[in-house]
């Protein structure tokens, strides 16, 4: 089972999830799963299609916004729009959760959220955003 790490009341990140994690995610109230991991990074990772199938079978929505390296503006915008449109909790994942929280936090910072608050939210979830967000 993957470690779902709350960042806010409505947004969490996780390292690589499996199909089996999706029933748990739905039972914990998640309504949207965002996959920030490109297919094929590791031969053992589940494909986006496999995760999407499990997400939809559990009654949740799904977005695949794969990030290689740092997120593009298009990826930041897609994640921000999906999170804002979700009518409930959102779970985003990648290999370690770092690309997911970075992509989300950049969108939040560009929307005017306080940098110190975002860095602290990242710290509490186990991620260092101090070098990522505009000062």
C-alpha cells in the first residue's frame, strides 16, 4: 500500500500507487487521482491505463499529466484546473511524490498563495519546496 501524504485538507500526494490502492483511495474520500509519472520510467510500474482502469472502477476521476524533470506551464495549469474542478479530495502521485507536489505548489504560488505556507505544507508532507517556489 502506498503512503498517502496530506498536503491540505483536499490535496494529498503519494509515491507510486498500485491498482490495489485505488479502492482505499475511494474509501478515504478521494474523487480525483492525478498521475504525474510518465509510462515506462521503470519496467515494474503499472501503466497509466492500468491505474486509470482501477481509478474509474473505484468511481473516481483520473488525469494523466506526466512530468519529466520540472513541470511545464501547461502541466501546472492542467493540474491546477483539475484540482479546482474536483468536487472533493485529490490524490496526485509520481515515483516519489515530488513531481506531484512541485507541480501543484507552483500552480498555487502563481495563483497568489503564500510561499512560506506552501513550503511549510510541503515540509509537513515530507518534501522540501524551498528551492522550487519563486521567492
